[in-house]
């Protein structure tokens, strides 16, 4: 029988080759203070596996501790990201007799209450938190810019994003604790209590370890695997509509061990919501214009990629363009090598197609230079192009892409003819 991961004994290996065993410390241990999990996450929100599991909510910036969400109660830890998406964290200790069902119901109540806030309501709570814990009563916008370094984040745009996310109820709810023993299937019944909210729920186990020979240092490990009887991490998504749909994403089982799910990907709607109206219109027009040519929008973990399938179905799709919603920029650096290595197009022709494409774009947006070498390695243009710069030139940009697609398809057809 494969041992459960939580039964394994971590080992600390020193530089001289000696080692020391680590022992598990339950959150109910007398050395662990009541507010330890809250304080831990408040100071280190990156401890939560949001970047891998729900990347559209990363990076987390703490903006509140024991935040007033009357009449529902107080939110243990409140976080936000530059796209205005809130993460509500509720911590649970086993010395607290509350069942998981009650804790999840509570965090949903917090989200329901927060969805009624205006931007001003949230900003007021953040200013109060900063005054007490950061020593300076700065605003929500200033906090996010300072903590993330997003100096190009426009305040008006950020306010609009936050307001839209609050109104939609688009939040990540996290329950973090020392183990969760409720059957995952039982959660379906009470996750439908807020069908108007578009939230995701994450259950995270915090495993604590210390040296057996003593000491006050603690190793914290967020557990990402799940089991049928003892749930350590699972993601449940509620899709709102006339008939609420609850989707439970569980990892595929291998023997007695359940593995963590694959990293979450964005969807097209996630990208569009992160853009301002002008940027969004450009992306939607681009999708509409390129779709008849077979180009499709493919969301990845962080970006939206525009890809063209190989008509011979021999190689991987060719990537024409990347859109980064966080940086609000257009970029490209794969096309020629994909045409050469995957599609089998002759190197000189592939590089010529890419160079014409890149130089045409640079001519449309001066002040950039091509970084591609003779073999097709390197970026198409530097620096990247802000989506906002495309305003007024969207039609020309789309025409450049359409010409490029037509040249690629012609080269692919010639390759097929030569091989027959």
C-alpha cells in the first residue's frame, strides 16, 4: 500500500551531510497560538497555492485582517490582486468544534456580504487596516501599486475592475486549516446557497513541522493532494444561472494516492474582464477577424495566445501573437521556429514570413526593434506593444496578421504538394 503523504517524515539535511528529523505539529498544539494561521497567511499570502490553482487571482496582496463583514461576521484575511479580484480566507483550527460545513457556509456568507460593498466601502476598510498594521492610512489603489510594483496600473481602470468584480461576486474563497475530514460529495448541497455569486472555493491544509530536538522554528507546507475520505485540497466551482451547477474538480487517483490536478488555465472571459473597454474591443475584433482563417484564441495559465492549426495536422499549432492581460501588452517570439521545427517549412521561408510580419508591426508602432536572428530565434519586437497603443490602428494590425496567416497557409500547402 502506498503511504499517505501526510504519514511521511520530512528530513532536514545539513551542508555537512548530517540530518535531523522533523516532526508534525498540529495546529492544536499548545505552542501554536489561536491566531497563528491568520497571522501566517496575512503576512505571507503567497503561501496559498493560488498561483498554480487559480492564477487569475494572483498575486495576492493582503488588504485586511478580521475585516468587518456585518452582519455575517469578520473575514479572517482579505486579499486582492491588480485585476481587482478578491480572495476571502477563513482559517480553521481543530480545537474549534465547528464542522467544515459550517465554516464553508460562513465564508460564503462573507462573500455574499462583500459583494454588496461599493468600491468606497472596500477602500474604507483597507485604509483602516493600513493605518493599524502598515502605519500609514493609504488607499486600496496605492496599496496594490506599492505591493505589486504595478506602476502602470491606472487608478480609474483599477476602480472599474474592482467595482465590476464586486458586483459580479467573482471571488476566491479559501478555507485553510489543519486537515479537512468532510466528504467532498457532501459539499454540493450547501455550495448552492449563493447561486448569484461567481466564486471558486479552495480547501488548503497547512502542515506544520519542527525539529525533533527542539527549537522554535516552524516549517509550513500547504498540502495540495486530495483523498476521498480525508480532503486536504479540492477546488469547487459554482456556475450561476437559472439552475446552479456545482463542479467538483478532484485529482485522478493512482492506487491509494490522489494526485494534485493540473494547473488551472485562464478562459477567454478572464482575459477580457482584465482589459479596459478599448482593449477588450480590440481583442474581440481580432478574434472575429481571424476566426474564418482558422485562428483560435487559446487561454494559457497567464496569457491569451492566438494560434493557427497545422492544416496537415502534422505539427503543433503555430503561435501568431500573445496577449498578456496583466501587463496589457502584445508580444510574439515563437512563430518562425514553430514553422520550421513543427510544420516542416523551409527555414529561409519561415524566417522571411516572420520577418515581414514583425517589420510590418514595427512600422505600425515605431520605436521598437526586431530581436530575431537569422535562424528565427528571438522576440518579434522590443519593447512589447501596449494594447492601448493599438487604438486607431486595430484595422491595420488585423490586416497584417491576416496577410501573415495567408502566407503561412500557402507555405504549408507548398510543403504538402512537395511531399506528395
